[in-house]
C-alpha cells in the first residue's frame, strides 16, 4: 500500500466513526477488511476481477465461485480442431489466484438474494457479499432448435462453443470422418460470443482437411447477411488458401436439426452433413437471468460502463459476454479481461468511499488463425462518452491486419500466454 | 450545512490534527466524494494500464515475442508511442492502438510502466 493510500484509509476509518453521528453515508468495513466481494464465474471476466481486486486492494476479501477445477481458454481453442494444439495447451489451474489470496469455491451459484446480499451455492453454502460480480459467460439457447433440446443430442451435434470436452468431441468427429465428407458449421444471428470465431473455425477445419482429407468440404451456414468480423480478410483467406474446400452461404438461418441424419434444416433447404457443428443462439448465463440482471431483449445485462454495476440490481456487477455490449464492443475474452480490470478498480474505490474512475480506457485485440501459422487481427480502443453514458470506439484508432501473416501468428501465441497470466497469474 | 460545533469538534479531535486528514474529512462531509484526489490520480495510470496488459502481460511483463514494457524508461515510452501514433515507427497493430491514446494518457501510462518491476524480478 503506498503512502497516500495508507493515509487515506486511516483518514477514512476515522471519518466513518465521526460521520455516523452526522448521518452521512460512509464506507462499511466488514470482518476487518474493506469489504467482501463474491465473484461468480472464473472465466476471462470473473477471474480477472478477482485477481485485480486482490492485487490492487489486499484489504478486500474475495471469493471466486467456479464449478470447474480448471480454466480452459476459448480463445485459440479452434487450433485444437486443426490438430495444431491440444486442449492441455489452453488449460490452467486456479492456484495463481489462490496464491493471491482469492478463496476458490468449486461449486455452482444457484441463487442470489439482492436484498440480503447473499449468494447460495448448490451445496447449500450461503455467502454474504458487499459487492457481487457476476461473470457467467453465455448460456447456449436451444429453445428454437427442437431437435437439440435434449442435451444428449449435443453428444452427436456438438456446439464446441465452450472450450473443453465439446472441443475434443468435435475434433474426434473430424478425425473419424471419411475423406470426401462435409462438415457444416451453423452460425447464429449476432450478437454471439466471439464474432470471428465461426469463420476462424472454418479455416482451421479446412486446414486439417487440405492436409489430411483433401476431398472434404467445410460448409458455413450463416444466419447473418455476411461474415460478422474481419470480413474481407476471411473472404481472401478462403479464396486463396481453401478454394473448393470452404463454401459460405449467407442468410441461412437454422430452423431445426435432424439428429439421426445430421441434417441442418435451414430457412430455405436442408443440408445433410457428416459432421454437423451447430453454434446455437446465446444469452447471458443462467445465474444472470435468475438474479434479475437481464434487462435487454430478454438476453443481455445492461450495466453502467464506469463500474459495470447492473442497472437493475444495486451492488451487483456484470462482466464479459453477459453484458449488453456498447457500440462495437465484441463479446470476446479480451474484452471480458478489460471489463474485469475496470470493474475491480471501480469496486475498490466504491468500497473505500471514493468516486470510481470517470474516464475508463479499454482496448480489444482479437487474433484469428487462418492456417496453422498465419493470423489476422482486429483491434480497437474504447473510451467513455459522458453524454451517451457508454463506451465508444475512439475515432481514427483501431483497425485490421493488412493481410494474414506469420509474424502475427507468433504474436497471437504470446498474446495467449500473456492474457492467461493477466487473468490467472 | 454542517453546524460550526461539529467542525470545531473535528478540528480538536486527535485523529484530525493533520491538515491533510482534516481536508479529507471536510471533503467527505461536504461532497461525499473522494477526499484524496491524489490517490485517484495515482490510480488512473494503473487503471488505464489495464488496457495494455492483456497483450503486454500483467504490469507489462511479457513472455514471448510481444515486448515487455515494465520498467521501460519514461522518455523512451513516450517517444515510442508518439512514433507509433504518427506512423514513423511501424508495427503490426500498435499504430492502431496508439492513435486511440492522447498525450495525457500516454504520460500516465509511461509513469506507471516505468515504476513496474522488470521481468524476472519479484512483483511489487
């Protein structure tokens, strides 16, 4: 703790006592700390918030609720489908956070009581909080795909949109597929997690096919009117690197699936595939809905972008993909990491009775592999617009790679190592 | 408004003999805002640096081909960012990022990263 900070905390403690009589609101220390923060979800958003709360304010007690014992990165996981990487290359434990004093609880949060400020876990534990951070990622929504409502159907038609066993399953299906087969990928309407992800996935599968099953095809069935991110760069990559392998069909919304025949029923026709990868529509993770945090389109959580506090539930902050995004703010791991840091800084100020940062600065950097080595990026810088009260892209900043290149392949790998460390280290 | 009696009580109180602490108290009582502007200012460079550390590593300590910026000399940081911004220094994407930062932000980021321990040293 620096000198100013120490002085300030001491001054504030004295203030708390003296102002109580004068009827002023003061910070409320609890259990000998500046406050208790519970974080639900140990992905890019939640783990970053937990880590930075402890790094920047060791007087805050932080508990992270995450059912999985290990973190598996979605970013870069399409490389597993090409066989370039293994899931182990994307997997880390949470011990770095524990070393920083974050208390890890490997349970599922099943209820939030916003009045008593208590989170209930599936083992019955109840955790009180002064501030709650909800970073649940996305829930995959099968309501409008009747054939896939039964979860066991997704062992045949994987989504592979949450890295882990589903990624391994899709890889196995690609390996088992005979040469000359068709792998179809369906893309939901935007917004969904990782806008360039489906198109990178097409590249990764096509790369594998070109080298191992050259008569096979990748069919991208997109519910949108065009590629949703890095459009020209993906079109170029497909034309130059995978002619005759990748076929792209815009405006092909998925209506249903026949699981037995791996047939995608689309708005206008049916497509039978040998491997069918349905990326379903998405909304904020379930606990966000149960906690009353979803306020936009029945799908996403609106927040104050200075603090990431919910507009609906006081003292509850929402991060990452679950947030109703600001203009041109993608649902990406990188962006969730940015949310986590801004939110941690804001919570620290709030718990100490200070005003949060009024001019947050965030960036997004997103790398897509178009082969085993060559990469394209999109980058942006975002600042806070006081009139619009939202984050906006800074004019003149940001942009794309000029062309796919190997230099950025190495940079993308370094990005992975660095951001995982920034989230978990 | 506060009653004069309360102000006198505060001035006489042993916990507020230091003028800085008194200012802090008055600011909290009158505005309900941060009594320690300096703390918020210090935190700003740290907060903004969060925009850099996703790629350059926590506190600017990087692994792999992305350069570490922890412990970078302030003048060098400012010079490099200016060069990225005006295009005299080319990069894969730093030109695009640097064009989103103003001089005040670059100055604070430079101070923050200059104060960080370099790669290989114990984190502060």
